[in-house]
């Protein structure tokens, strides 16, 4: 292998007009091949003509404001549920937008309310007949006749959105005063499509210097409904993966034509839960997602074709208006995008980006962004900040993923001028980029080694939400922590849905299935466990020698006397409160800490499991269930041999060095692969090793902010190497 | 009022043969009017002829052992669910009694299995066709044909019980070796009835000296299924109120004739949950209880008539074989019992006993029992024990109830000889009895004063399980603690069911309704909340000025986007995990401790609420909900004004001085009766006051084991009296 040039290329620098000299100096120091603008900023001619590739952002649905102002009926809309009102007499009036932010929403009175809206008696759960209610557009109300005192009522209504959410968020966060409120037009309207294509054609012509068009993103933002009281309840509802904000009467009509059945407002409103990605989705909603994905591909493709006609490349941002884009979908390639850009905090997001097929270029936008303050308002690029340390800490998280999966480019975002007073940051990024380019060169030489423990993560979403749950990391959702752990481990991981499982069984080669999450969630599976085939397939898989790792409330589907459908496989179940009269088997468990076992071998002596807010009320079936740790009589870590296979149960999970190692070992144990454990593994849980067999390189990374030494066992399972690593450091060994 | 004689009467002493002198000395010292035997012991002639009333125990269903041994088909039986077996091929064999204690159970092969049993595929939840399975009595198995590998199967089968549970418990606890295993015959069999009446007739004739026949109790024990492994899982299932052990083919046939529909084994087995009193009961099971109650009254009445024909009194023990007796039922009087005896640990059990109408005499069996060791094996009447302190501590718990509700007699149980070395105990009981007789005399003068805050406790069981949940106190069941608090408060408390509520609304005069328990339980209400009328009635009750106090998961009935049916009334709800994408209103709450409020006024400054394992995930609807205490963002104590009424929410409840006061004040606040708070209340939460207006006596009790002083406000709401009380002490003031 030739030594790659580690000083140049694969880096996108955010240029800043007015700081041309700095821009070009750092472009040189950091080896940038590309200079970008940011949403709403422009690059100066000096930069545009500097010989770097130019990369320009465009957000189509926000692009035609003057037209949008004149065509409010062409704005995007969604169903909202009015906040419940309790009747105290036989007639009840509901002010629809009460509690909602009226600069975001306006009621859509124009598309026949009687046709599209629904009124519910939420006490009975039944719809109120359309003849029983009437609208008053002037007052913004619906009045329901024949209400039962003591019952509560809600109205599902269509609301047009006057202010596009990213514009709204930036405007209000940065106190932009009377700067224009940008609105998002509805790309499903034929008139809008005409306008957008016209705009794009002109924009492309005007951006002669631009090589890469970065779409932010396609057409529909993730769902984000704001409340009236920004201090107390700003986010009435927000979900990174929900398609709520794609709905319109036109969409519903087209859906009905295509799918042969009608969706109702309640399919979207769902008692106020909407269709949160975290909850197991209905079949109807899945159909609707497919319908929108199809449309976004179709119209998106027209836009991308235009870009290509102008000899430019089209990249798409994997956030903001990404709904319907679905880079994890097999159809993503149909767009014809050239690149995908993901903003990353964590290793799982690196894997999410790398996981998309159908684009040539996978680019990461690293943190910290070049802003004066961080996400929680803490100083970064200003007095009191330590952006270099921030960059190191973000890097060791992302690097775990980069070592495991090939990424083509990285970049920064924000205001470049802010880095000027931080020369150590400038130097650190220079080194970071060399490290990135080196790792990329190893991937170019061939895939990193993976252990024989092939893993499938079973969720309601399967591959469609592989390597994510619903956007950036959220504490309390076990699966985020699980995928963050997995993202850096030398394992072949795939994501399967219950439909996949029922259609094809456990995929060939998979040794262990993970099911992790709380009852009812998309991650545990919720109603998908109703299908007895799911239980039968997984039970037989373990009977015949497979492994399962269950976390939290795996396979939860409440039935009398049983919560976990795989209770017999795990040798335990959860009492959700109905078993007060049922005795519980008295198991043996250590009074504190964890029992000695292959799975717990790397935990510090005497340490308690730190699983965050984990599940209680677990009871075991009998002596075959070995409890390795328990609290208040409820097992937290247990193993169970079942048939020829094995099951491991964890009552919760948070991302940490300890838990990553615990999970890694649990997967090996469940797969019955303990003898092969040591190969390419490290003794120090704050370090991880990756072997690139083709390149004959061993990469050892220190995931901690402290100096660490570790011992790596080589591929023969015997030879060991001792490696000393500085804080945040990396070592490359020839093997 | 004449000064009553406080030295004599209303006391039942357990006599002991061989200790005649002691028996008679203590009978004199303690003023016993009655001397009892215990189950299985005999009194000597010296005691029988001492001039005291004699009280003898009899347990009919255990009384005819030689006949029972020859008529195994006449023993009591019940449905059992075999432990689940997972199929790994197309035929699956289940050993029915695997995991069960085979000295308790034997399979009933004689009553056609195909008629009475059911086999379930618990993976699909469906019954397996009767043509698909066959029995093998020799092997004790059922073999199911056509099983699906990976599915789990269970058999609901009839098991005869060879060993009556109280006999079994005493035998095994006391290592009785080869002493006879007593069996219980089934009183619904005509042949058994004949035998029992014959036995009773003879027994009555033989017990000429006996004045009171104490039945232990009628015919059916509470449910208690033992496991094979007594160390690890002795109690597979046990429930003080479940009618499982009354079932037989005969009962099912008679039920069908009467009710016009068939019950199945699954009506009893219920996926292995059986019909735990803690879970909301089905309509079918309630019908069955009524059917058994009717039978127990009918045959019980025949036995009691016999007793009366022999000029004796009939008392019944409110434990052990009490199933079907139902002293809280309006029909209890039909038995014709003369007395009811309740073994008590707690104040609520005093109220439970006092609550029964239809008997003249309500008698308590106090703790400690005269045994060498207590219930947890700790020493009592032996070296290292302090039975006097034990007696004081039990007494202050029971006394709270005795002050509030009239009890006619008290008694002790166990081996009298054990008290000989404890003269201080002998003296303490002498004083305790005087205290009891004095309180009884106050009740005789007229009811104690109750505040204007009339309370109804709403549960699935209503009055039928008033002042209990399912037997003695169980930690973790909020309602036990609630009723223990209520048992000593100057409130008029009634218990209503959902059926009562729907039929009659909130009872006249009730100011506050309490609903306390976890989702799905009989205490919260479970499926009874499905009926929208329940929500409507209670919502209107509060709209019009009523109060509700909700504890734990009040009104819980899961619907999309909503758990508490009364969420709008409480101004809050619980997120059971489905609202990750729904924003939560940011409320104000103190960072620690509780906010100042009428409800919290008596809590020690800075103290945290101690509610045991309380409910988390509570979110509030808006600023109208005032959060007085919260933890990890989840309210623990909150108030909400709704319509003209008020709601108070508590996330949990345990019995303590602090929480009793908190509940008392919460009820006053919910009723809008704060101005009347001080009347007959104490300032010191470890003390309580009761006014007997007719007797013009004020009773002030110290519920603590420390000396306390307190200030009581008199009936005018102004005048106060300072009272100093020794540990466990009582003061009687003229008012």
C-alpha cells in the first residue's frame, strides 16, 4: 500500500465573507478541497475564485417567499389535535389553536372541515357525528352540540404553517426581531412544483461557481409543533422521524387513489401521540410513509436532475427537511444524490451516515460547530470555552464509528472567524484531519475485521431506522445507548423488522438477536409481538442454538399472567403489578455488585451496574435462570440456557465503557463464542482495537480523556501487544 | 353516665390444660369472662368448670378425617394451570403437577378431563381443540398433538387437595413429622353435608360446657397453592380473598343451572393470575362469588341453626376458611352468627371487624400471640424477647381503630403458660384491658365526632372489601396504607364500587372520593374505568364542587395519549413511555422538600415525602396544576382546582404519622373545608384526638413510642388544650 497524502483533501471548510485571508489560510492548513457557505450566508468572490470546490446550500421549500406570501393555501399543513376540553353542558365550544403558537399555525378553514376534520369524545373514544358540530372561522372555534357533561372532547383539524420551523427556531433563538418569517410551501401542489423548479433553474444558473449543491434537505421537516408558552411548553410535539408535516387534503386524496383506502385525521393524531417514531407504527401509517417517500423520490429526482444538468453535484443533509428522503431505504439510490451529509455527535450517527447506500460520498459534519456557545449555552469559541477539548471529546465519540465504517469526507460548520483566537484548536483540527485521512486509507484497503458474532437488532422499524432511533441521542431510550455501544464494536450488525423476521426468519449467519426497549415502543416492538410467528421464530432460533439479548422490556406484549412473549426463553418475565398474589422464585444473587461470569469479567471489582433508570419487577422462572446482579429482589443481569441456545437479560442500558464491554461480552456469551473472545480485543475497557487485515494495520484507540495502557490480543488468539495511549490518543501498529 | 367497671368482662382468655392455676389467676387478673381453647387443643375439666364461659373452636371441613380418607372424590379441589412448556416438536407432553407440591395436590382424573379441562396455546392465546390432546393418568401427563414448535402450552386441570392448607402450614412450620395430614372435604357434595351435620350434632352434644362455638371458619380456605420447592417457591399463588378453592364440577354445574351460562377453567385460571383480589375482577367471576356466597350462607345457616338448637352461640373467625362468608356483605346477617372474631395487626382490621353488620359481637384477637417467636421468627415470649413492648406497639396501632369504631370484645391466642415469666406483660395487659373497656364505654354512650369531610373510597370491590385489600397488610399496595391512615381519622368513610357509582352516583353527603392504586388493580379500578359513565360522574362531581384524592395511578385505563381517565380533573397524567415525543409542561416546584400549602403545613420543615416506591413519569397539563413536591421532574404531590371542585394527586402512599396527616389535610383541602380543620385536631402528628360528644370526653392518644405533647383545639375551633402523653399513652379529658 502506498502511503496516502494525509495533509490534503476530503474536508469541507465553512468559508466566511470578510475573513478571506483566514479562510484561505485555514483551507491550506487543514487541506480543505471544498469551501462551503451556510444557510443564508454568501461567500465572497475572493473565496469563490480561490480554486477550491464550492459548496452551496439551498432549501427549496423556503426559497420562494414572495410567492408563498401570496399563496397561503399552498403552504404546508398538518393535523393538530386541540387540547382536550371537558364539557359542563350540552354544548361545548373549543378554540382550536388554544395552547398552540399562533405564529406557527393558522387553521385551514378552506379545505372543507367536515370532510377532513374529526371531533372525538375522548371519554368514550368515539368520533362525534359530523352533523353535531359546526365551525366558526371568525372565532377560531368548533362548537359541538349534544355534549355529555363530564366528557372530554378534542378536534382534529388541519392547520397551515405560517412559519417554517428551522427559520422559526433560528429566529427566536437568536432574537432576530423583525427579520422575515420564512414559510415552507407544499411541494405536492402542482403550482408549487412549477415555482420550485423555476427557482432552482435560476439559482443554479446564478451559482456558476458552485460545484456541490447541498439540499437542506428535500421538502418536509421533521415534526415540530410549538406551544403558545415558549417558556413552559415550547415543544408540544417533536419527532425527528414523524411524517405529520407532510399531510394535506391533496396528499390524502392521492393516497386513497393509490392505496384504495382512506386515511383519517385520527391516523395522524392518534389521541395526541401522533406517530412518534418511538412508538410501534400502525400498518396504515407505514403505508402513508411509503406513499410520501415515493413522492419525495419522484419530485426530488426532478430537482437533482436539474442540478446534474448544470454539471453540479447534489448532496443532501440528513436532518431538518429530511422526511421522506429515508437514506436507509433501499430506494434512496433512486434520488440520484451524489452525497449525504450527516451532522454527528455520536458514533451511531457515523454508522447511520455510512449505512446509506446509493450515494458515493458520505460526509460528516463534526462538532463543535463554530459558534460562540454550545447546545446547552455553555461557552465554546469565546472566553471561558475550551474548543480544543470539546473537539477532542466529540472526536473520540465519532472516531469509534469512523474506525468501523468508511466515511468519505468530514467538514465543519459555523463562523470560521471564531477560531482565529484559538491556535491550538487550529492545530488540533489539522491533526484530526490527518487521523481521519489515515483511517479512510485503511478502509480503502479493505474492511476491518469483524468477530464471528453476527448480530441483528430487532425493532418495529428494522433497516429503515438502522443506527438511529429518532434523531440525536436521547437519554432514557435504551436502544440509543445500545447502538452507540455497537457502533464501535468489531461486530457485523444488521437491523431487522418484525416483518422481515416473519417473512425470512432470522437472517442467515446471525448468531444473536437483540431486542431492547420499553413495552409498546417501536424498539421493543409493541403490537408487532401480537403475531405468534414472531415468538415462534425467535424461540425456535434459540432452541436450535441461537442467542438473544433482551434489554428493558424485550418482547413485551401484555397478556394475562405474562408480559414478555419470550419469557420462557429468557427464563424470566416482568410483573407489571398484576402478580401480587403470585409467588416469586427466590433466586441466588450477590448482595451487591455482580456475580463472576464471562459476561462480567471486565467490570471493576465491586462495581454496581449503572443502567440508568432500569426496569424493576422482574421475576425468574426457576433455577435455570442465573441472576448475575439484582436490586430490591429484581434481577438486573441474568442468563438462561434454553434448548441449545442462550439468552441474556439486562434490565436497562446506558452508554459507558463498562456497559459497552458488558454488552460485547453478553453477545459473545449468547453466541457461545467465549473461546474466541480475546482475538483483537483489549484488556482496558476504555480502549478498543480494530484490525484492518488487508492493510495489516492494528488501530488502537483511547476513548477516554486520560492516558491509558492496554493489551491487545492478536489474530492468533495468543500473542499480545501492550500499547500505551495518551488521552484521546490513537496508535497504529503493523500486524 | 355511670362509671363502668373497668376490671371485668369482654375478654377471651386462651386457657391451657396443665396450667390450670395460671389460667384461673390470669382470668381473674385480666377480668376474663370467657376461656377459649385453640384449634386442636382441649381445656381440662378444672377450667371447664371454673364458672367462665367456655369457647371452643371447630373446623368442620377438617372434622371428618376417617371418612375423608375413604372418599377422596369428596375432597375439595381447584383448577391449576400447569407451568408453561415450550414445544420443540409436533407433539408435546406436559406433566401436570410439575412444580406443584404433590402432598397438597393430586390430579382429579375422575371428573371427565375433556369436559372440564382446557389446554391453551399461550403463544396465540387460543384454546387447543379437545380432540388434539389426551391424558395419561398413570404418568400424570397430558399429550398435545399438532403443537407448533416455539409455542408454549399449558393445561388447566382439576386438582383434588389431599392436605388442607392450614394443617399443612402448621405441620410443616412446626415440623410435626408423621402427624396426620388433615384433608378438607367439599361441603357442596350432598354426602359431605350429611356427614358434617352428623359430626356437628355429635360434637355439640359432647361439648356441653361450651357456650360459644367458634367456627374456623366456614368451609373454604383462602387460595393457597404450594410449589414443590418450599425453599424457593413455596407459594405459587396465595390470595386471601380468591374463591379458587371452592371449585368443583358440581359447583360449575349448579352455577350453570342458576346463571344460565357456563364458566370455563380459564375463568378461574386466567393465564395463571387466577382471580387475585388485587386485580379488577371479571363480571363472570363476580357472579361465581355470589353463587358461592349464596351456598355458604345456605349450608352455613344449617350448621348455625344446629348450634343454636344446642343453646350455644356461633362465632366465626374472619380468616382461614372464611371464603364465601363475606362479613362485609349485606347478606352476612342471614347466617345468624352471634359473633365475628378478627385477628388484627392494624387499625384497618379493627375497622374491618367493626364494619360487619349482622352480628352482635365483634371481637378482636390481639397480637402478640402467645408464641415463643413472632411472625418473622424474632423472639417474643422467650429469652431476648420483649413481649410487653411488642404488645404496646401492636396496641397503639389497633387502638387508633378502636377509638373510632365500637368493638365488643378482645382476646388473646396461643399458649398462656408462656406469659408466666413476664409479669410486666401480665400487668400491661391488665391496664390495656381497662383502657379497652373505657373506650368501649364511650362508644356505648354515643358515636365519636366526625368531621364534615365525608369520604368515599372507590374500588372495584366497594363495600365487599371495605377496610381491607386482601388480608393482612402488604407493603407496596398503596390502599393498605391509605385505609390504615383513615382507620384512625375522625372521618366518615365509606367504600363504593364502580357499579355503585354508576347506579347511584357519588353517595349523598360525600365530599371527597379517594381512588388509590396502580393501573389495572382492583384498587385503582382497572377495566371498570372503561365505562365512560364512571369518568362522567366523577368529573361532574368535581365540576360541581366535589373533591377527589388520587394516589398512584388513579383512574388508570390505557388509551392512546392518555392513562388517567380523570387526567383533566387532576390536571396531570402519567406517561407510561409512549410520550417521548410529546413535550411536558415545565412546572414550578421546590428543588427539595415540599411547597408551603395547607396540605403540607404539618410536615417537618425540609422533609422529603416518603411515599415508598411511588409512581414516576407524571406530567402536568398547565399552570392550573400546582406542584407541591416533585422528584426527577415528576410531580409527587399536586393540587388542581377544577370547576367548582378540587383534586389532589399523590404519587404514592405509605402509612406513617406524616402521611396520615398529609392525607387528612388533603381530604380537607379537596373538600374545601380548610376553615374547619382545627376542630378536634392535634398539633402533634404523632397524636390523635377523638371527641365523644355524648360522653363529653376527649380521648387523646399517643401513637408513638416516645413521650409527646400536643395541643388539641376544642369544638368551638378556638379553645385549645395542651396535653402531655407518655410513650404509647392515652389521656381522657372532660369537655
